[in-house]
C-alpha cells in the first residue's frame, strides 16, 4: 500500500462537556466524523471493500462513501442549495454505498473529508434557525445537524462491528 492509498488516523477532539448549542452540535459531529476516518484507517482496499458479515452487503469503504453523499445531500444541496454541486446518488446506487472502479479507500476518505469541510462552511455561514433553501425543503439548520449526528453515529456503530469482523480491531 502506498502513502497515497493509506488512510491516516485523525486526532479526535473530544467535545467539551459544557458548550453553547452551535458549538456542541458542530463539535459532536466533527468528533463522529473523525471517528469514521479512524475506524477505516489501516485497512487495505480489499478489506475495506469486502462485506464481512453476510447477508449484509455493507463494507467500511461503502459506509464512508455513503456518509460523503449524505453530507452533500443535507448541507450543500438540500439546505444551502449551492449551485453546480452534483447529485451524490448514482443512477444505480441509491444510497451511495458502491465505490466506482476508480475509487480507493483513501480517495473516498479524502472526498468525505472535503465534503465535511464544505458542510462546515455552510454551517458557519448560517444561523441554526435558518430554513433550508432547497426546493421543497422546510427544515432548519439545527435539524440538519442533529440528523447528521444521528446518522454518522449510527454508521460509526456499523463500522465498529465491521472492523471487528475484519481484523479484530475494537475501540473508539
């Protein structure tokens, strides 16, 4: 595995026990995002793209790719309605769980982190009470943050189980 193909663990910053609402939401989501990356760090592409728990077809790389799509969908598209942002869902891969032939674990993680950075820019530019700008969307930014915390946390649990099944690695 070359350096370009490896995923380096991130330093996770534990959110403070007391914080304002915006800070608490953003820092908790960032902590979970860092956890996602750390759960796949050290896996080979073969390990990251193999579903170790049949009949489930979930793979670690597929979960990271899905979370990249979810970040884009909720923040860039539905909430901010940013122009020229492509729809993350493929025609045949509703959910975004399937890697394309040119994607690697490292490239998917880089895309995920870039999407998280864009999401944080969107969040920083709006108030928690601001309503989504996407067509037909009626949720506020607070709802989107809470939803992403919930979804990212759920998938961290999936990654826990998959990683343990792949190589026995456990922990936060």
